[in-house]
C-alpha cells in the first residue's frame, strides 16, 4: 500500500481531480481489487457517449487511442 501524501506533487496532482482522483487513489491502494471497477466504468462511459452523441463519439475515442496503440506497438517491437 502506497501513501499518496508522500509522493511528489508532480506524481499526485491527478489525485485532486474530482472523480478521476477518487478512482486513481483506489487503484494506487489496491490495484488488483479495483481494476475491474475502473474497466467497467470506462466501458460505461463509452456506452453513454455513444448513446448520447452516436458514432462520432465512438470515432473520436478510436482516434484518441491511436497514439496509445502506436506506443504499445513500438514497445513490442523493441522487445
């Protein structure tokens, strides 16, 4: 278990964001037990966005994930 008050400010600024900070604090304390909660929350948010704005929301999520996938592919290539 990590103590978030001892971390430098640059590493703990996101703990102060209202909803995201609560999830980040829970994940830093107990990653194994709370990762499923975070995954379900993200899937729910994608579903709500698609129901609200339709396919453009799904397309924007796909475009936003391109850099992440690109970095993962580079890491796989480098070994």
